[in-house]
């Protein structure tokens, strides 16, 4: 059994449990940082596991981490939906503003002031 694999799995478990503990109050920037850090650990772990296949205990630990990913995925989906809603709202406002402005930007109308 490779101690480095154990270390990487432990590091992944710690990062996942910390994120899940703070998931309700985490910002999208923190979530992006977590996903990047997690991916780095996974890449290292994959290289080690290609050389030394995991034993049953390591497989069980990795499966538990994967199972906890569903909560993180839901939070990512929530942020994605919020961003999509914001973009749709911004587009609607733009359409309304353009419709309003087009009514008052008629090039064939001229206003003249006359002196009395």
C-alpha cells in the first residue's frame, strides 16, 4: 500500500468534508477554488493509482467521496441557474430599453422653437 495514495485520499476527504460543512454559505469563487484544488488532487491520485491499483479500503473511501459530490453538484447547479436568470433578466431589460428608446428616436421628427 502506497502512503502517498493514502495521503492524497485523506487530503481529498478533508477538502470535501470542509466544503460540505460550509456549502450553504460558500461563494461561487470559493467553490471554483475548491473544484480546482480537488481536480489537482484527483490528477495526482490517478497517476499513483495507475501504478498501484487501490485496495478495497481505498476504493470504499473514494466511493464515499464520490457520493458526497452530489451536494457540491447541486450547489454548482444553483449558481448556474442564478447566473442564467440574471442574464435573462438583463436581456429583457435591454429589449425593453431598446423598444422605449426607439419610439423617441425618430429621425423624421423635428422640434422648432419660435420667438414671440
